[in-house]
C-alpha cells in the first residue's frame, strides 16, 4: 500500500481573490482603503496571536497618528481571575463551560474614556488593537480580524509564549492554560467572532511568525460557504505521547526521527485547522469557523437543531504500535457531565482497528468476578505509590485484529493495549476522560498524568462484564445491503450512543446520500478512492488511505469508487453520522 497521506489538504476557492503575503503588501492594501480625513482601523484579535509582531508591523506599515490598545480598557488581572474562577476552578484538568461574554472582561468607564479620545480626534489614522477592540469602536473604517488556529495556540502555550485571556501567565502549567482556554477563552472569543463575521473587511492569518497572509472578508465568507457545499478534509495534527507508537510515521509520512506519535487529530473541527486556497496561497483558519458560519448547510437541520453550532462527531488516531497501553479510563454518563461540567452530551466512543499486530488487545468492560470495592481500593493504592494496579485482574481484555470494531458507551472501563492502531470514532466532548490508571508513567512534561478515580468511580457501569460486553460491544457487525461490487455493514454504535457507523466494502462505485445530515468518513482499506457528485455539484475529491473527510449535509447524493492503482481492487470506508 502506497503512502500518499495528505498532511495539508485545502479547499481551493473558486472565485479569484487576492491574498496578501507580506507585511508590506498588507499595509499597502489597508492604506488604499484609508482615504477619509479620519480613518479608524480596528484590529480585533483572537487569543494567542503574537501581539509584538502585529503591533510593530502595523505601526511601521500604516503609521497611525494614534494607537489604542484595547487591553487598556480591560478589568485588572485580579478582577478577571475572580470573574473566571467559577468556570476555571482549582482542578488541573476540568472546569465548567462558561456563559461569560467578552463585555464582562472590560471596564465600562475605561471603554468610555477611549471612545472619548477617538471622538476628540478630527483627522488621521487611528488604530484600535487587540481582543475587544471592536467593543471600543463599533463602526470603524476597516475591521481586520486576526484569527488563530487552536493547535497553534496550544503549541505557543507549550513554548511559554502566550497567556490566557486578560491575564499574564505564560509560565503556567500547560494543562491549566489549556483548560482555561477550553472552558473560558475560546467560548468567549467564539461568541464575539460569530457576531463579527458579516462585518469583517479583512481576515489576517499570522499562524506562522513573520509569514502573514491577508484576504478580504468576502473571500473568507465565500470560502466558508463553498466548503459547506463539497467534500473536504481538515488539517491533521500529530502529537507525541507517553504511550505513543510508530505506525503513523510510515503510513502518514511523518518524521522518522521523532520518538513517537501518539495521536492524530484528523477529524476534530473544534481543534483542527482548515486551509483555504487562493491562487496557490493557503490561508489557515480554525475549521470550527465553517460550523459557526454555515451550521445548517454543514450539519443539516436535524443535527443543527439538536447540537447547535457544534460539530458532534470526532475522528482521531491512537497509535500504540511498539508503544504502550493507553491509560485505563472511563467517560462520564450524560447526567454526570451535565451536572458537573455544563455539557449537554457526553463522550461516547468506539475503537475501530485500522491495523493491529498479532498480540494486540483492547481492555473493555469488567471481568465477571469484579469486586467494585476491591478494584477502587487497589486503584487508590497504586495511585498513592503502592503496588501497581493489576488491570487484568479486574478488567476484561479482548484480542484485537484489523477491522475489528469495539463500542464504548460512556460508563465503560476501557483502553487500547499495545500494538494497536485505533481510529477512534466518538462524540466531541473529548476533554472529559477520567483516567483510572496510567501504568505508573509520567507525561512528556515530566509530571504525573492526572488520575481521576474520584470522578471515575461514580460513573463506572459495574454490570458491563464479559458476557454483556461480548453481546453488545464487540464486533456488532450486521450486513444491511449489498449489490454489484459493494456491501454495506452496520458496525455500531451502541444504542446508548447517538452516532451510527456504516462500513462499505466496494470494488465499484457506491452511491451514498447525506440525507440531510453531515457525514464523516475514513478510507480504511485501499490506496485511494474518489468522491464524485452524480449531478456535478462539486469537483471530484480524491481521498487516500487513512484520510478522514467530511461530507456536508447539503451535498445530498455522492458516490465513492476505487481510484488510481486501487481501481478493480476492494476498498472500504467507515462512515459516521448522527442517528435521526
């Protein structure tokens, strides 16, 4: 099998839009629009941009007569810490999804002072910069929005380069920074972004230092609209881990000198980026922008009505080839995640075995003779430095081979063992994993990985023992339909889970229909396949082995067939969608 995995998929925008690719060209473009006696340029920024770079280049490029930093109107750091504390909490990992709005981070009197300064100026260029700049001037000459990819924010956290919203904490523990961003910063700034979409004059991409790119607001919105009409892939992100493996190095064309790769986030719009291509140049934006701006077109009315502008399905890879076991874990029941974390649905999931060595296994459910009190006591003893936890004494294991599918409804104790390559298909609230045992390992930061026995013991479904698990969770494969050159199988998920998965084996063209709901797929067998529209509604889309791709709800009918060297050979896809 050839390895053609595309690490930088993009959406080629049909319209011919200009893309500025240097600070000089960006400044020239902005200056051409500043033809009034008095011009106000608002540069609204997302969390995590390099303020020093943008401020310096804007000052040098357009030479404003007045420069106002929105940060000057924010509450004090102590006031902001008090404001966010109920949602951030003292826990290292978990918080509560905030309901805060950006206005609550600002001092009304300070905003008025800055507005009075702007009103007192009769001529020249005024730049209002930073998070919340649009609150200070709601009707500027130009509104520039500097967006930021979620994964780049996390990398900047790890390098101690940036802080959380409204405070100075670049040296804070990464886990705590990420937690505050997840529960507070991103929620607050996404609410503001959604209000601004239609008013953005220019989108600024500074995900790579000293390599800025800028497109018009119309180009951005047209790119988002087009994305919601065709198959597309988000940009995969690969990350190492204490249990990471070696499979992805070969099959995804990664750095062979890296110690390992544990995860690949390749179908997580909440975190992945989307590349929009304009005349050969790609502009990177958070892929969640498509969900925010085109929710009904992307998700479909039923899914949008149920989940709002959230993408409810998640695909990612877990690589333990020549690595280690994942942490033994359990996910919260729906009522538990609602009560404790403010989420309205939980992380039900499954493990689809993309590949496996002969000794691969999955820990799933509990042994028939499990004693809850003994198991929890031994977990606590191990966590406190005592005898290592004997997982196989309490937890059931099953051999795992390529194309097996293990279903994991919330409340089920589970983990993948060594020498497995898992395509994890799950609901989106992925931060809510209660680790029970991590085999005595440290994280890559040298710190013990957080263990959550207190949460975990409250959600474990103790009746999910071997017989129940075999009957309900292991390879629940059922042939649904078949025809000339194709076969469709239902492989899950469990009835407690809202995601349905279908596997298609095919040597010829297979007709699919989104039926008014979003589809997420992965090519699990075959070198490459091609996705086409029977009515030529979109250009043919080629997908390579192991690549994840999304079919928006509004696509309707589409076909998939073997392509290139796979023609005439058997290919397979796994498809996930929200049950009606």
